């Protein structure tokens, strides 16, 4: 059986957060739109228990071991 086409993904770099990943991987979008897109494509990361009660994206940490999809599902 042949492999299927895979979605583009990355492993975060040390110190990455949603903002740095968005600006690096989706530079054509505004930062806010890029963050929203990434979070919607990566609910397995974004919906992880946050470290606080604010909706601020910094409270939803990205770990170096996370797989972050940088394109929408096909």
C-alpha cells in the first residue's frame, strides 16, 4: 500500500509559542488570524489544560514534543 499525502507539520523550537510559530509558518496572514488558524488545526494541543484561567494564548503552552500542523486538514 502506498503512503498517502501527509499534512505539513513541525516540532516547535525551544521557546516557541503560538505567536512565534504563527509568524514563522504563516507570514502571509495577520498574527491574530495565523494564531486562530493554527489553534483550530491543532486542537490536540490547544485544548490541553491551560496553566491559568485567562483566554490568552500564552496560557496554552506549546511543548517541544508537540506535533503542530501548519496547514488545514485535506
